[in-house]
């Protein structure tokens, strides 16, 4: 159902302050350089840890971002009712689903339409932001559509091959979801979403282990919300790599151990990742992920 026609506020606060944006930008540049070293200089153990970490994050993102915010009922509630100093929807717009083609594995694809003009159809792929041939795991159409509703994509150029730009868009997505989840009505909307799914006998939303989410009391709902927030933390910390480029291919172990660097053969002692960085990466690996979610397992 189309959302209500909402008026725009005249004063809008940024989701991410400029100083914070600069810090994020610098951190991402540094961490991409470290990631590139891991990819280029072939440390099997480190690459395996990095890939396992990303794949673990993907399970949570699929459940607590794509799954929950892919619910039509919840999205309608957000678009119809959520206005804050930082999130102000454009007038007459609402999100809708269209059948996608092979590029999106023939799954549902979220777009934006307009009550005022039936000819308007805003698609993140058509806009140039979402290109799966460049960013292989970028299945974030539901996030792009919400960003379009709130005008958050307007500040970014559609440059999917520009890794920094693509990741900064993800940082904006993360900030958007935090603003949504922290809204005083979100718990109510989330519960209503599960009731709607149950009443209409729709497929159940799944957790990170692909089991139906348990939501029957306030404690379970709060655990789901905390998992959403923890997933957003992981996304901001390192998960953005999953949606950028093709990490499964980049971190696979079938690459040549020797590469050429400026015409010279790779020297593993000269070009190895520093111990401090290696420890930091390992700290963000499998052990950390298990600890981070330990208290939220069903």
C-alpha cells in the first residue's frame, strides 16, 4: 500500500556529522589498504579467517537487515510514520517490489514509486548505485530504496567501482538503520510485523541459523533488536567489505603465491602484513564474532 503523503521539514540534521565522516573516511582508507595486503600477499590462514568472518557477518546481515527490513509491513510503517530531525521522507514516495531478472537471481527487487506520478520508478540498479557485476554481494536494494525515500542518496554519485564512495554509502545506510531502530515506536512496529506475517501465513523471518525467529514476548523482541544493532556494529567495523568487490574470489586460496610488484617477484618477508595489523585482523575474526553474539543465541 502506498505510504501517506508527508511534508518535508525545512531543517534537517545530517545523519553523520562532517567530523565523524572524515574520521570514517580515513579509517576505511587505512583498512582497505590492509585488506589489499592480505589479498595480494597471500597469507592462507589470515585470508581464511577474513573470509570466515565475512561469511559469518553475511548470515546476520541476511537475517537482521535484508530479512527484517525486507518485510513490506514494516517498511510501510517506517515510511508512513517515521520522521525525525535526521530522517525526513520526500513527499508522495513509497517503496514497492518488482520482479527482478537473472541479474538479481530472479528474487524480489525493492524500488521506489510515487503517488503523484505513476511514471516515476526509482531503481538503485537503474540509478547506477547497485551493480552486481562490480560489487558481487550488493543485495541491498531494500536499503537503497529507503535511502531514496529519505533523500540520503542525493549526496552521493553513482560510482559503484569507487570503493570508498561505495563504502561511505554503506556508512549512511548503517546510520539510517540506527535512527530507525532507536525510534520509540520501532518495537511496536516490529511486533506488528510478526503478527502480520503469522496472520497472513507468509514465510517466517529467519535468524542467522536459518531457523524461524522467536518473537512471542517482549524479551525475544528485545533480543532481536539487539541483534540488529550488533549486526550494524559489525557492518560498520568490517562487514562493508562483504558488499564491496568480490571478497569470496579475492580471498580464495587458488591464487598464485607469487605475484609481481613493480616487475619484481613478491618477497613475503619484505611485504608481509605487520604483526600489529595481523593481530588486529585476527581479533576481528572467528573468535570475536562468536563472543560478540554469544549472549544472543536462541
